[in-house]
C-alpha cells in the first residue's frame, strides 16, 4: 500500500511497535502526537484529511483509509465519537479489519456501549485479532500532557503487550477485567463526573446569588472539605465565562445516554445522576452541545 507516496511498510522496521491511530479529534490528535514523540512509528487516518497535516509534519504517516492505517500497524488505536462510528471504522467499507492480520491488537479508546464493544471483540477474535476497550478520562489537557487515566478491558496478555504504548499516552493505566469492563468502569466515571459537574454549577450559581466575592469564596471552599476536582478545574473557567470545549456537552450527554440505557436495563436507580442527565440533556436541546462541559452552569444561570 502506498502511504505518503511510499510503498515500504513500517511493520517490523522499528524496534518499537508500529501503531495506527484512527480519529484525530480533540483526543485522538494529541494521543497520536505523544506516540510520535515517544518514538513509535505512527500511521494516522481521519475522515477530514486536513486534520492529518500537523501529524504528518511531526513525522507520522498518513493513510487513505482505516484499512490502510491497520495494514501499516501491529497495534491500532481508534478514537472516535460513538458506537456506530467505531463499527464503521472497524467493519465498514475499507474498515480496519481489512488491514488487520492475526496477532494484531485493536485498542478502542472511544466511549461506546459496552455490549456493542463485546460484540466487536468477538468479531475481531475470528480474525485472530485481540481487542481492548480502553476508554480514557482526563479531557483534552490530559491527552495533550499524556496524563490520561485509562481503564482497560480485554485479555491480560494483550494488555501487557500494549502496556508501553498506553503508558506513552496515559499516567494511570489499569487493566480492570475482560472485554467490556473498561467501558463499564468509564460509565461509573462519567456518572460521577456528571454529578460532580452539576454540583460545581450549583455551587457557582449559589455563590453568585449570595453576593459574596466569588474568588475569595472559592479560595476558602477549595481549601476545605467541599473541594473537588470539577470545582477546582472548572470554577475558574465559569468565573471567566470561558466555555470553550476541552470536552463537549454533546459528547458528555452521549456518554450519559449510554449510562442511562445500561442503568435502565439493569433496573438501577440513581436519583442524583437523573438530575445531572436532565441538566446536560437540556443544555444540548437548547443548542449548547458544542460548549465545554462547564457550560452546564448555564442551565442554572438563566
């Protein structure tokens, strides 16, 4: 296959494993860049080809399809938006499965339905390809700084084989169990994150209603028992009315939809989560889906 005008494959050409990255959005692009910086031979693919330019300039190869990226790689990482997107890049026309060979590993860092992920793992197993569901937490900043928390489901041997690759893009990397368990852990993470974000939004709304100096109030609150990561990370942005996305409301709402479906099927009731789900759903319905998740404050500030 010709990539960037070159016919020679990078498989087996380096002491480090050849890695493909499919999806160069807010998370995928910095993940790919950190792999390049760590010395891995990287081949990238993105539907919008222009997003590959910066990676190509940094030293990555560019493939014309997911299959092309997989053909050049021993380990392929997918970082796309939703369950249907993962299925498309894996099994659609010119999907990664067409370029994968027995012994390869597919790491899906997307946040999708765990049951679908288990089906994808079974389909790839028929081709001798191991599948790891490895969703991440830490947002754009974590991706850029290679400090992501990565929760991994799949075979222990496949995890161990890819541990150095995962360590190049994350700080906390944990094998949590078999296929699907990475995504189930991510569901718990997102439920907790959403409720914490709503607590942050209510805190900021209440501070403004009291009329106290918000910066001084936050200074003391963040030094006490009410301190939280969400309050620490996002309250300064709310004060500055900075709602630029590190992680978009629409993507959080997608994650919460998946969590809600799983909770409903298992008949688990979480009243606080239901409130958070309603807040994010309302924000997206009112056209705020492209804002960062701190924009949930707007649901309370009206």
